[in-house]
C-alpha cells in the first residue's frame, strides 16, 4: 500500500478512469465500432447492409446467437417470439397504479422490472435453458409493455398483440389501433420503424449496456437487469437525446434562431448542448445518423410531408454546425438521435415514446450482452475500485460540540 499525505493507504495498482474513457470493461464479440472512420458492425456485418436487407428479429437472432439464421432457424425463432408476446393478465394492474401522465420510461422501468415477479421460471441467470426463455420473453413482451404505456397515457384500451403482423407492424398496431375500427399498418412506416429498431439494437459498451452487464454480473434476475438498463438509457445524455433533440428543434422554431443556439452550445457558462450532436466513440459521422436521415426522407415522402419545417430546420442546423469551427475541432457530428425523433414524430409517435422505442430495440442488444457476460468463462462480479478523496480518519464529535 502507498501511504498518502492523510496517512491513508491506497492499496494495489489500478487505473483511475472517470467515465471509463479508456477502460475496456469486457471482451465482446457482438458489436464493433470504429469511431474515427464511422463504422458499425453487428457480429461483423456492416449496419448499412443489415438496415437495408434484414429485419429486426433476424438482427436480434444474430446479436444473441452470433450468426445469421437459416430460413428454418429464423422461422422457429420468430414463431417462438410470437408465442410470448402476451403479458400475464395481472400485469395490466401495474399500469393502473401509475398516474395517467406517467412518463412511458418510468412505466417501463417498473413494469419490465415486475416481469421478475411473473416469470420466475426464467429467472435463474446461471441456467442456460432459463436464459433462453428469458431472452424470448424480453424480445416478445417489451414492445407490448411499451405500447401499453402509451395507451395508458392517452386513456385508450390496451390492444393485445397480433401475431399475424411483423414485429414493427404489431408495435404500430398496439400503439395506434382501437377496438372500434380496422387498422392496417402502413408498410412504408413499418419498414422505417423496423430500420429504427435495427439501428438501435446494440452499440457495444454504452452506459445502459454496461449497466445491464454490471447488474447481471451478480447473477441477478434478467428482467430486473434489463429494467436497470432502461433506467440508464432514460438520461438525456443517452437514449433520452432523441426526445431532447425534438424538444430543442421545437424550441429553436425558426432557421433565423439557429445561430443563437449554436452560440449557446459553444458557451461554456451555459449548460445547453446541441442535442443529437457528439458521441463518446464516434469522432466522425455516426453511420446510423446517415441511414436515419435517408429514412427521414422516405417517411416524409410517404406521408406527403416533404416540407416538414422541423426536418428542414434539422438539415440547416446540421449544415451550419458542421461548418462551425467549434464543432469541427471537437469532432462533433450528428448522432443517431438527431433524425430519429423527426421520423417518429411524422409517424404520429409522441416525443415521450421515443426513448421507450429505443429501449424496445436495445432490449435485443442488452439481452445479447447479458448472455455473453454470464456465459463467459471469465465471468466475474463487477466490482470497480475507487480513488478515495475524502477525509482522513477522525473522531466522532458529539452533536453539542459541533460548529
Ligand atoms: N454541444 C456542444 N458541445 C458539446 C456537445 C454538444 N452536443 N457534445 C460535446 N460537446 C463538447 C463538450 O462541451 C466538451 O467541450 P470541452 O472539451 O471544451 O469541455 C467536448 O465537446 C467533449 O465533450 P464531453 O462531454 O467530454 O464528451 P463525452 O464523450 O463525455 O460525451 C456525449 C458524449 C454525452 C454524447 C456528448 O457529446 C453530449 O452531451 N451530446 C449531446 C447529447 C446527445 O446527443 N446524446 C446522445 C448520444 S448517442 C446515444 O446515446 C444513442
């Protein structure tokens, strides 16, 4: 031990790395990112190819199992997910305990965590067979939980999952259908949503995935671990950025005010940041943002909203920021959240659901990360060290002697 000036021993050798800027917390074979070149691969496959040719459940299979499925494996996987889309009927009681205006992410933290009480036959993290069932349940039920949190907000009846639909179509159905009329999801919108799910499915050791790994490292219940991931994702610096971006664009309101907000983002005495800009790992264009911008064009075109003022504002803001010295020098580019909010808003999805949809998609990555962590021969409980900077030893002072 090294004895410091306070007479305290600092034991052992360890790295002090706030925010884990240069600490690899694990070895993983799931997702590769080259932040300088702006590359993102899931299990070796470039995100652009997956976004173009694949669908979300196939990508979930890939993330969890390591390989793309054969036709037979895919059919089996999709059918098993569909077997699990319903929630235990008593789970609907949970919703009624929340205020009507509860944020969907608050509801999701609670209800996904509550799955641990309902599905106890898939709660043993150390049993591979139970892990598989937990994975299917998570992929299948989280969309239902998310859609119901919206239905609860707006006071409409919960819509039960329809397994004749694709994953994204079913989600649109549970969000927008009512018992009073026929609802047929728009295939262009469903495809765009599927792409949003694919782009958000995994992103290696970000805050929420690391949270899931740390929570799960003790062997904790998988549903509780995913609820912890949802809690971490909620923050405006992480998954909450898509909602914050749209709120910011609405606040800017007019192209004439872009300059004012850019100046605020550069001002170190102002806590304002350009939401949807910057990334811990990407020091180049986030490849997901480019796909999202393209998807934005497609969706707005389909809906006849080519002149959408927020989209125009976003394009202009991106252009101005990318020509600004501050953003160039700090390598701050748009991230995936910059355009995803505009796409979702055009689909009729309210701002408050954006992060819930991110959580739904990231459930695939969290599950894959959790399974890889717990099955690894190097698995250990996560137990970071600290650099103690508090007071040295001192004696207790009775309350009447304190000043
Ligand atoms: N606007 C203005 N300045 C910024 C921004 C921004 N969006 N992002 C970073 N900076 C500046 C910081 O002020 C800092 O400047 P300094 O060196 O003069 O102090 C420098 O760039 C580095 O920023 P850090 O916060 O140290 O970088 P970090 O890697 O810790 O943070 C983060 C990355 C959180 C994404 C940050 O860029 C940010 O807050 N962006 C806005 C929120 C956002 O879009 N989050 C979504 C991330 S993607 C996702 O979760 C899917």
